[in-house]
């Protein structure tokens, strides 16, 4: 397969090949490449076509535009489905996205994510599951779902299950954004390369894809181009929490509030949806029992069906993305008043509520 476009081109993706390198560029820059259903289906179709194609040796993911790689999933569309009485269409969106995440996580050929700027939500669901993950110094990573009444999904709990528990919970529950150094400390990226090195690195990856040992060659390229990421301030703060197995989301939130250095994050947690905090907490503990991406995504699909139908999802998306008043009214507005039984049933775990 020579250089050119594939028949899988869409208005929001640029899918092409250069020699033996397949390239998927998220191309919805005005929305910071937020993932529409069409984009998700296009990515999955390209990967399925290239999986057994002997003329493709590796695949590279990038995002168009200066603002970032990907701002996440199209939750406004999912909300519209729910409030219009068609929650099954929201289910379809999440199921399609999670199938794509699973395809990426289990892909037999080298998948390289070259990210920059904003890498959030569904963007981590793409880049985080790639076998080789390169980012740049100005990148910002976040799973902000607790701000919109949802939960940290797209299999990121499976990735964070390998990180220290306190780091994982604080990052996923708070939804705060972290820089490249913390992305490495959390296990969301592998190396940081300077922006001026991206263009030559892209060419070198295309050359490496021609090799019968493409994976090894790309790993060497990453190591050679990497720069020292520096201190990881978020991870350092998370490490102030006592190392223990937390019994409930309320217990974890209270522990954060007891540490003065975590005051800003404690204030953020106080603004998040109680239902989201509980769902994210229990999903992370479930992911640590499962320790596999596929079963974690199956669990998350059950939880997504529950969370999308809760009033907090429609309200959170309204407050943050539709009306943008940043003043959601959660129901209930306290963790202590939340019935966590449905969440526990969805994650299939024995955790205490």
C-alpha cells in the first residue's frame, strides 16, 4: 500500500498511509477533536482494515490543530439522546467507543500516540491504550467526568489500576488536569519529546514501520528523543495521603480534606457530583480486581448505562457545556445521602458503600 488516502476518509478524520505506516489524524480542531460517533466508527474501521494487512507495519495517532489531541467524547450528543427519551442511543455511543478502546488496547501491531495540548476523557481512551505513548511538554491530561455527572470511563481505570491507588483515585475523582510529568507518573504516557522534534520523529516512525522489527525500532526512537519531564507535582501531593485500602468514597474525600497541602483539590472534590465520585471510586477498585482492559470496559458499559440515565448527567453537561453557568445542581448534593447500591451492582463488586 503506497502513500495516500484510504477509502475510510471522513470529514472529521484524516486516514492515510505513508509506506507501511498507517496514520489516523483526529480532524475536528474547532471542537478540540472531540469524538463524534462517526469518528469512533471511522477509527475502528481503519484499525480493523489494517490489522491483518501485511503492508501496514505500524499505526500513528495524532490530533489536528494547536489546542490539543482530543478533548474527549461528544457527551452533549449523549445527553441529547437521554433528554429526548432515547437513552438507548447514548448506550450505542458508549458501546461503540468502548469497543474501539478495546480494539486499541489489544491491537497486534505497534500503535503510537503522538499527543499535544489537551488530552482528556476519550482522548486518553485512545492515546492511553496505545502501546507507545509520546507527548509534549505543554500537554494537559485530565478525566473531567466527575464535573459533568458521569464517571471516569473509556477503560482509563484499567490503565490507572497499575498506578499507586491514591494517585489513581485523586486524579480520576477530582478531574483536575495535570502536565506531562504527571502523565508519566500516572502511567498515561511513556515519554516526553520537545515540540521541535515532532516532525523528524514522525518521519523516523514512518521509516521504522518498514522494518520487520518496527516495535523495537520505535521504542529506540522514543528513548533517543525523550527529554527529562521534571517534577510531578500532582503525584507528589497524592503521595501525601496514607497508603491504605479505602473503604468508601466518603472516607477518601475526608482524608483529602484532612491534609492542608491538598486544600485546593479538596475544594474541587466538594464541587463534583456525589454520584460521579462514588461511581469513579468503585470503578477503580473494580478495575484493580479485574486487571484487564476488556473486562473493565464491560463493567464500565454497565455503569455508563446507569450514569447516563441519572439526572446528574443531563444537569452536569448542561452546566458545563451547554449553558456554561458552571453551577450544576446535584441530586443528591452530598455523598452521605447517595444510595450507592445501583453503582455497586453495576461494577459487580463487594465494596462497602
